[in-house]
């Protein structure tokens, strides 16, 4: 039985695709979703469970990676998924969004799923380093509740 957390990756663009690929290579169970359904199809051969809705992707996830286009997309998808998430799941906002959107996302998650943990985890790096698991994750959140997220970050970054 695996001790690795189940992960959902929302947003399978250049960075999210690299994250999902690295997690799969390191033995994680990964579910994925992207607004453009064809994104991520190539990862199905590696074991990605590709879903047509973000709610389906997060249903069993212990750690959720959000790597969406912008703050508006992040807030829209967060509002959709929060009711479908496991109550103790960790939501890792890793996309490039502004402080106002981050604060709004924290408040939204707190209102919709108060038991979940929000981790603000922007990254330093681009597609090439992400593909080699060489990005830097700048995570901020409740460390006592984030051991599962730390396992995920270790698999996609240089530590």
C-alpha cells in the first residue's frame, strides 16, 4: 500500500503537465484536469487519470495542485471544486496570481471547506526546469498540516 498522497493537478499546461509527469514517474497516483481536454492525454499512458471536470479530478485527492492561467480562472475553479474536495485535503495554489486573488482564494476556501488547508506555493522556474523537477517552490502555509504537500513539492522541485 502506497504512503504517497493522491494528487490532483488542475491545469495541464506547460508547468502543470511537467508536475503531473514528474509525480507519475515517482510513483504518485495522479488525477488531472484541464480546460482544453486534449491536454494531458499523452500522460494517460504513464498512469494519469484524466477527468472531464475539475470536481471529478479532486474527489479522492489528498493534495490538489492548482496551476491555472490567472487569478480569475483560479477563483472560478476553486469555487467549483471546494464542495467536491475531501475535507482534510491540501489545496496548493501554485499559479501566478496576485495578492488580492490569493487573499480572495483563501477566504473562499475557508468559507466553502473550512477544514481544508490552503498553501500558497508559487514557483520560480519555467517549463524546462519544471520538466527536470528543478523548479523552486516557495510555499507558505500551516506546516503542521502540510506533510503530504511537502512530499509532492519534493517530487517536482529541487527541494
